[in-house]
């Protein structure tokens, strides 16, 4: 991560190139386990640990979309796991995606029912 951070940071030092205007989240898996890092445009990198079930990740994304209800979105979820994907980054199975979307929308409907009460 240090090497990638230095590469990103170098783009902020010279006026002949455009700096990276994003915060990148990089994840991977190896023999030591899973790794998650965030790299800022300044080149600073942070290591994180975290996990979420597919259903809860879908709920978080669905709730975040509430601010932009007038814009359509398509939910895509992928994962990287030693058990499920043999360490490869893949899209989750279609049936699991449908179940997660249903879970996220049901929670939204429950909230609307409570507001009307």
C-alpha cells in the first residue's frame, strides 16, 4: 500500500499532471487473511478490518440512496472469500442478490408504516 500511496501522492506534487481526485478502497485476500485499505489523494493509506452480510450491505446502500430518490440505481454486490470464491473477486449469485434487495426494500416499507402510525 505504501508504494501505491507514493504513486498517488506524486501526482499532487507536479503541475504537469492532474492529481487523483478520488479516495480509493482496495481489498484483497491472501494466505494471511483478508485486507482492506483506503488510499487518499494525498497518498495517505489506512488499513481497516470489517465485515457485513450481503443483506445488511444491500440495506445500507438502499438507505444511502434515499437522498437521491429521483435518480435510478442498480445494486451490484461482489465479494472475495476463501470459502465461497476460492480467493477470486466475483459477483454474488443472482438468487442471493434478489434476496438481499428484497430484505433492503422490506426494511424500507417497515419504516414507512411506522411513520404513518
